[in-house]
C-alpha cells in the first residue's frame, strides 16, 4: 500500500538522513558497538546536518518545526540502517519537549543551542535500582537549601548516561508528597558529587551508553529547576504519548525491514534442492508477517498524523506502543528462525535486530503497563 502521510519535503529529509547514515554512522557503527558508546564526533555531525532539535525554535539553533513526521522519518531510517544505538530519538523526542515546553527563557538560551549543535548530549534520569519506574517509590531527594538544591540518590538504566552533559533528574522535593512530591532538577556535567557508574553491559544496542548515576550532596543551582516545583508527575505524563509513539514507529520500521531481508534470504537460500521460498510453510510465514506489518503500518501512520496535529491521546499511543513493539519481537523471532543457523550468527543483520529490538517492549512503559492503561480507559 502506498503511504499517504509524507510530502516532498519529508521525502527530501529522508534522503538527507540516509546520506548522513551512509557517511557519518555506518562506517563507524561496528567500532561503536565494540566501544559501548557513540563517538561525540557523530553527535556534532548530526548537529551540523540539522538532525538535532528539529522542534526547537530557530532562534535557539533548532529546526523550528513541530511536525512529528520529521521525527518519524529519523526513527524509521536509523532503525532500518541497524543503528538504534545512536540515541537521536531520545535526545529529540523524549528530552527535547521538556526543554522547549518547561524551560525559562534563561534556561533555553543556556541549554538549547548546545542541544541543537550536538555539543550538549542529554539524558533523563528517572529509574532507580529499587523502584524501577514506580514514581511513588523514588528515593532520590533534592532538599531546598535556600540558594541551591542538595541532591542525593542514585539512578540506573540511564540511556546516554556516560555521554550526557545535561541530565534531567526526577527527584523528591516534598517527602510526603508521593508521586506528586517530585520535581525535575537539571544536573550539568562537572557538578561536584555527580558520579557516573559503569557503562552497563546489555545484550543489544551495545553502542548506546547506558549507565548508573550517583548523586552525593550535589549542589544544584536553584535556577536549574525545570518546570514547577512538585510538578514532575504532570510534566512526565504530558510527554509520554510522544515517547510511546516514537518507540512504536521504530518498532514497525524494524519489523518491515526484517521482513524485507528475510524475504530476500528465503528466495536465495536452497534446501532439498530448491529455494526455501518454494516451501508452502515458508510462504505462509511470509504472508502472515506481511499482513501483520501492513495492518500495523496503517494504524501507526494514523497515529503519526494525529500526533503531528496534536490529537493523539494516551490510550491510542499505548495501543501503538504495545502492538508495534510486540509485533517487532514476534517478527524478529520468526525471521531468525527462517534464517536457520545463519540467523544465530552475529554477522547477520537479523541476529543483531533480534537482540537490539528486545528492549522495545520494556522501555517507555512495558507491554503490561500499556494494556493496563488501555483497560482502565475502557472499564473505568
């Protein structure tokens, strides 16, 4: 089916992204996977190419567009290229909205130019070792000391944790406030008492640095409060729909790409004297995956358009995230199986896609949480 959601401008942007990937990412990606981290040069190159801060106003160095379809193009192309470890989507689509919608004018002028140039890599630190993403159980505290906040606590599974120059920390500012006693405190690189733990050893997306962060009596300037005091819960909930639809976009793109490379493989690979594609079971497998991808793509494209127009709600974003990422997981498993022993070899794209994509049903809200959100909306 011909997709209807993109214009010539989006197609031109897609060509730019592909050129960038070919020149600045793919020649180095294998080394980044070994190193466990993306080169800072790549972030600077992304900034020069205009791939960072798409939704940031032009006066701060950004692209000045709120059209989410450009972000969808980025997510699709990075996924299809097999480079999900370069966390441009996290930077643009998850952290960017906090800075553009909550920052004061002084904060915007201080942080956004570097955000757009690639000089300032960002992270958001919510998850804690003993609490996961349960906001009510978060123990990191920011104590009001008059002219500064005193930050203490630890975080884990923080994407961009090693590279980040700017970390938005979810901290408790009102001890008895539960989930509604939390605030967003911005910690900058070099703050005394701010330490990074190990770069965590993951089964996939190995080039995406994921770290533990520790805060020991970190003095954070009062002007680094982002948004309202005790307002983090509302701020976090406001941005979840975009985070989830962005993950879903990557999910369906991954599934489609896996289907493409597997279709080619079964046409070429022979068994018992003929191509695998001649076997009815193989044709049925391909037919089922193609149909599931086509149906999912139609729904996702509608979600992308709705979000670009500001009408996508949390329930449909949850549906998209659940369905697309679970489809990605199923397709990755089935495509690996169709590759036989070769699918288990790390040099084959299907093997890396299998491990890279496994986290998709976990971060941004697990599948179980997505179902709970949908179920509550229908049965409340």
